[in-house]
């Protein structure tokens, strides 16, 4: 299975060490991650506290979890 | 001034990564105590005749030892099984510990030993005492270059 994300799904750059709750894996600053599992309020808290910054358009992506093949996408 | 929101270790979460696995397994149901390590930095000092206080210098951070106590439950599902396997591996199998004092949930902090350079350097086997009705426990110490902090997201 490929780890291709859904088209248009935002990704974020890690600024402080975090552990992805979906995989339990620790991500160092600089990693690009998919935070689609976080509710909006939670995501806002992390952005406001400097844990992440938006990284839309980054070529590399490390999904929070393997996603199903995107039907109808490129 | 308002008091800070204190917290207890009631919901603490403990995870292990042993042997060649690269994933963490939650062992909170088996672990009882994580002794906080005392991290230290090398220091040096020298004295001269002309001054009453020492010249102090500082070096590198020293390795730390994290001691964990668990409830012995027997069988391969007991974390002791994998800890023992790593302990008996030649030159020591990797055994990393990660603990989150307030729980393994979003926005809480976790501390972890190195996932590549941590080894068990002391293991106290389950014991028995006819005059003691307490649960049988074991204890192990993980030696690691440093303890790092990260936040659950």
C-alpha cells in the first residue's frame, strides 16, 4: 500500500518534537506530517503553541497512518 | 496568584520497545513504578591561591539510568518476557522506555530513552517471600545516553 495522501489534504512541518498518536512514532523538528486525525480545536492549540507550521505544497509527506488508495484522484 | 494545575501520575502511561521491533507497546497495565532518573552534567573545578572560590567548568551530559518496576504475570504476554529476551541477547538487546506522566494522550508530554542505544544493565528477577502477601514484582534498569521529551499530537 502506498502512503499517498488525499489530494488537497494539508500537511504540517514539525517545529518541536512530537509523538504521533496514530502510530506512536516520534517525529523530530523538520518532519512533514499529516495531522488529519486531530480535531480543529486541538490542531489550533498545537499551531498556537508553536508545535507545527503549515507546509502545504511540500513534496514529501509522512502520513499519520496509511490511507486507502484514493479513488478518483490523480 | 493562581496555583498551577497540578497533576498526579494516576493516568501515567508506560511503553516499551524491545529487541528488533521498532514500535512501542503500551505496558501500563503491567508497570507499577518508573523511577525518575537524575540527569547530570560533568563538572570540573580547580583552585588557585589568589582566590577563595573555585574555578568551575562544565562538560558533557552524562548517561542516565531509568529504573522500572513491573508486576510479574508470567507468560509471553507479560512484558517481562521481552525484557528478559533482550537481557539475554549477546551484548544486550535494545530496550527503550517511554513514559508519559499524564498519559499517552494528545497535548501531554512523554519522556523516552534512546531507541537505538538503550540497554538493560540490571535486572531483578521475580522473587518470593512466604511472609509477604504482596504481588510478585521485578525490576529493570535501562542505561541510555539521554532522556528526550516530546509531546503527543
